[in-house]
C-alpha cells in the first residue's frame, strides 16, 4: 500500500512540474512581440512655441536657436478609493 501511495505522489509531482514549466514559456513569448516606435524629435523656439521643426536651426521669427522639444508628460490622476 505504501508503494502505491509513493508512486501516486511521484506521478502527481511529475505532472505538476511539467505543466508548470509549460505555462511560464508562453508568458515570455508574448512580451517579445511588442514593438516600440521611437519618438519623433521636434525642435521649437523658447520664445515662440508654435514654431516647430524636424531639425535644429534658427527661429524664423526672432533668430533664436531652436531647442529639442520634450514630449508631453502624462498627467496622473489621484487614486480614488472605493468604500
């Protein structure tokens, strides 16, 4: 009787191990398929933010050097607690 129980536990442990190793591989495969597009760099005048250019240069309105425009940061909303 002890041998039968020992064999049953060994088979159950083996089955759990096989299923556990197969599920972790599918998660890592889905993360590799995401592609990130590089952000488009734009240049702007500090005095005239409406002036935009794809390359560095001078502002056509005032002649100041154009600076790299930083991407707009997403505003985070405060967390709402449910009661």
